[in-house]
C-alpha cells in the first residue's frame, strides 16, 4: 500500500510538472491542480493515519488519530480551489485581451523576443 501511495504521489507530481511546462494556459491550470492534489495526498500520507481511532482525546481513550494532517489537507483544498478559480479567471481575461491562450503572450505567427519563428 505504501508503494502505491508513493507511486501515485510521484505520478501526480510528474504529470503536473509536465503540464506546467506546456505553452498554453489550460494545461498549466490542470498542471497546478495536479500538483496541489499531489501535495494533499503527500500531507495526508505523512500524517500516519490510523483506522477506527477517534480524532480527539476522551476519557478512557489511549490511542487517537492526529487531527493536524486532516486540518492541513482541508485548508490546502480550500486554498487550491481559490487559486484555481483565480488562475482560470486570469487566463480567460488574457485570452479575451490577446486573442490566444499561449503562455508567452505572443500572438500566433509573430516571432517572440528571443527570435523564435513560431
């Protein structure tokens, strides 16, 4: 099970990084979402969660689950949702102003400042 979780974290990180390096805005947004999922799974897995244990201390309970990883993941989910919504709005605004969705902001067919012939 540990190998499966570690492999899924690595796969999410690899795919997210690959999509972040793409030249259009939609794959960049998806790549950021995948990276945030990878971080959430990593935080959740590092919490060493136990099964059928209460998350709070009560009388007579000797073992309990640490609630901090769950709180961190919940906070990270809310922050990543807000960040994704902001990036989507900014990419739509950029598309409407420039007319394309390239990350470098150059119109299609015009050479960039580095001298590339697109």
